[in-house]
């Protein structure tokens, strides 16, 4: 559509994290946990690239059951 851009992203493995609850708090909370807890504490995977994707569903973004996702590129850590 007009005003939109297309970007090609490199092929990679994606870790998907579900966010449930009102925006933007639910998304911010999950994002913080990914980068402050999950990635630093993960012995197998690391962040693979300089981008992440946020996926938003249709619905009331202020609802306690609103669902969205954060997708981050990951790769196995070198041994």
C-alpha cells in the first residue's frame, strides 16, 4: 500500500514470545524480560541480528486479553 516499505530480512531462526494484556505495558514487559533475562540466561541461543518484529492482532489494545507477539532472530552460540 501507499506509504509502506518492503524490507528483505536475512533468513534466520526466530524465537516468538507472546504478550497478553493491555498495550504498551504488556509488550514492554515481555521485551524487557527477553533482553534482561531470557537471552542473558540462555546457554544455547544468542541474539542474531539488529532487528526484531512486533506482531499486533486486531482487537482492543487496552483489553486484558489482547494478544501480540515479539519475534527475535536467534542463532546457536558457538562452542
